[in-house]
C-alpha cells in the first residue's frame, strides 16, 4: 500500500483488515512514519553523496492541485534517496548532489553542468538520439546510421570485455580509433542543417564525458540504475496524484528512499519500517539504511 492512493489504501485498511480509520488518521500515521525515517533518510543521503560513483535522474511530480514540481533521485549500487523540489534547475541539482565528488552518471540535461568533476553521459539516451538522426534525409541521415552502427559495435565489445571474452586493455585499445571516428561523425553532423543537426552539436559539447566508462571499468556506460529507481516512483505518482503538502512531500521522499534502498540491499521493507517505528517510539536510535 506504499505506492497507492490514500483512498485505495484506506479501503484495504477498513474492508480487508477491518480497522476503522479516516483519511485524516491515515495521514497522521504517515506523518509518524515520516518522523521515524527522518534521521536514517538524512544519513542515507550523506552516504550516497559520499560514494565514488552515483547515478542521478529526475521526473515530474505534482505538488498541490496546480503546481508542478520535480522528483529527483540519486543512487549508488546499494542505496538511493529521493528529493522533491519545486523546480528543475541547477539550484535543485546542487541540492541533490551535495558534496558528491565522484563519477556522476546522468543524461545531458543542462542542470547537471554545474558538476565540474568526472561524468558519464548515458549511452542509452545517445542511442535514441542516433536513431532519430538516422531518420533524417540526406547526409545527416547517413551519419546517423553510421553513429548507430558504431554504438552497436561499442556495446558488443564492451559486453565482451565485461564477461571476460576479451581483455579490458584490448577493449580500451580498440576504443581509441572508434572514439576518434565517432567524434568525427558528430562534427560532420553538427555542420549539417536542420534541427536534428543540433543533437550532434549538443552531444559534441559533452564529448569529454562520453568515454569515462572506457578508462574506468567500474563505471557503467548508461544511467539505467537511476532510471529504474525513478520508474517505481513514477508508478506511485500516477496512482496517488502527487502530494498536497510539504509534510506529504517529506513523507514521499523518505518512504521512497527506504523502499528503493531496501530493494537494492535485498532487505524486507516492512521489517525495516516496523523496526524503525518501534525504535523511534521508544526514543532509541533508528536502524541505519547503510549497507552492512
């Protein structure tokens, strides 16, 4: 019931468990859970921001009846946290990243340009852009098809290097000429006319952040980790219609962070929430969400 609307959750509580409760009572229960999660949430945020690599992504979130906000997520391999912000700006991106100084996986959205450390631009997004460029007419379309072919070649060798079929230094050696050729194609595409040529120009601006995964074997070439975590939150948004208050927003941030982190660690969400609430009620330290 963590990812459904209050009214649907209330129906289950009243009709299945036969526990009389009002919407106000349910909201108060959420507030108590949120209070219990406050300290572990803040600690979890600090943990993720201290990692060597992390993934960041964002999606729209409804705030109140009219106002559109944004749900931000930052994740590493063992933990994730969410943040609801009224805007999709560099200010919000700065609040999400905090003191993070590792390798950041992200898309090419300009808000992340505040981050002047090492980045890895998501190749899943690049593939979609190459596909769009390949559908253009004339020279630009031919360039797009070549970009798609090189993308497929890169990932074929990348997966072979990851599974040990070829050595990583062999993969790195092959990538030298491929990188040069792909960047040459981007330059040619950038010189063409039409709106799709703008994609080449934009990708070219990020060329230094396209190849981090080649020199750092622990770095993924995609941002799928963050996108998969955000997808769970999007499902909740579609069923619950967002949040109506700041208190509700804090509850969503914390409970989504708990759920995502427990899933990554293979922990029971219900068990953790029960333990956290019991500890909070007894004025004891709430169990950490950091991996053991």
